[in-house]
């Protein structure tokens, strides 16, 4: 067996219908994991272009709103009836732009419910199973905003800071159960969300704004979702068995080479 294989592993990935979550799901499936993709949006098999019947059989969709504990608990109980959960990737999240004066109470509640409570709900619903089997991997998608001040990202930064500290807490509390917990902190990643945001807010200036956002990374471009997925695969695999309680910045030099 080659390196970074997830054969006979069961993975749950939230926010897996698009962007980073979808790339992670595809990576895990191709590496042999039976993969459950949870998303608030309906997903079709056609959205995932898999090259073999075996890979298709390893892909399962569950519609789930991660912000609702009762719904998350029910979805995880369905999975756990027939499977242990070896890997949990908390990728579901929403963005927000604005300083504290522009953030409403409704904005804060929404950000909290998805970005913070959503991770709480999913870990809460899977941790007992991982304890029982005395193994497990949890990967949380954080952000460079977890540890770096970024202009006009008050609510988003608050939520991603919490993702980072939840990662450290889970890693510490579950060492004796052989449960590893790490986080990934990307800078800008080129996803459909970015394209839609630019189109909505900068009509007629799309190319200019895309170039400006891309050049804010010293490496000169945004990350590709599959680059984040490759790091997630490493952290989920046995090759990273000595790694827990760590945050991996993947940012094209953003945090160290030019600040913010």
C-alpha cells in the first residue's frame, strides 16, 4: 500500500458540496475512504466526477444543517448504525465582511451558529464513538484570520479564532484516547464563492479585483482547493500519526512575508 492511503477508513466531511470541502471529499474517496458528505445544500452524484465504480460506492450524501444539534445528532446516528467514524473534517463555514460597527446581532448569531456551534455539534456527535474505538482524526478548517488581524473581518475572525482554540482543546483532552485534532488555516482560496462575491460586489471590475486579491499572497495567486485537500489528506493519514494540536498555515506566504 502506498503512502497517504485511507483504505478501510470512514470519513465524514461537512460543507462538502463545493470548494474546499468537495476537494477534500474527492481526495479521501480516491485514497480509499468510505466518505459521508454532509451539506445544507442538496448534492447530486453528477456533481462528483468519480472515475470508478468502487469510488462511487464510497461516496454517500446526507443533507444536514450543522448549526442544528438535533439534526446533526440524527445524521451522525444514521452513520454510526453501520460504521465507526475514523475521520471528521469540519469544513462547513460562512464568511462575513465588516468591522464591528457593521456587524448586526443577527450576523453574529449566524456566524456563531455555523462556524463555531457547527463544529461543536459535529465533534459532540462523533467523539464518543472515537473514544470507544480509541482512535480518530479530527481536522478543523480554520483561517489565517484565526491568528492574524485582517481588515473588515470582525465576525469572521472571531469565529475562526474559536475554531483554532477548539482544536487545541480537543487535542489536549483526548490524547489518551489516541484521537488527534489539528486545524488548517488557509489564506484566500479560489472557489466559486470568491467568483460570486466579486461578481456581486464589483460588477464590471471582476478581473481587476481578482488580480488584486490574488496578488495579496506573496506567492502571487490564490490557493487551489485541491492544495488544501492534499494537506487534509496528509493529516488524516497514518503518515501524520505523531501530529496533534497543530495548526497548519497554507497561505502562499501571507502571514509571514507581508503581514496583512
